[in-house]
């Protein structure tokens, strides 16, 4: 027979969890590690396509805002 118990997540931040039992590592990852990883996300063609579309959408939104904010209703 197996029993499965779930403890409260707030117990993760008790002194016991942080210092005594050692399940939480207080030292973060060295930032130099991220410099050694290859950036495949930015090089992917789909990413470039999406970013180009976002830039185009932002430019169109800017044009629309400029048009509606500069509209002269007293003509």
C-alpha cells in the first residue's frame, strides 16, 4: 500500500527547508554559464519572421495612433 502526501508549499521557505535539510540551494547559477550556451532561438527562421511581424505591427499601431491623435475635427 502506498500513501501519497502533499505538504504545503509554504513549508519550502521555513528555516528547516532553507538551512537544515539542504533541499534549497541558496547559491545561484554563475552568469558566465549562460554566455557559453549557443543562442539557437534567435537564429531560428520562424523567430526572425515573428519578430519582423511584431515590428511591422508596432509600426502600424504607431501610424494609427498618430493619425487618430492628430485628427483635426474642426474642418
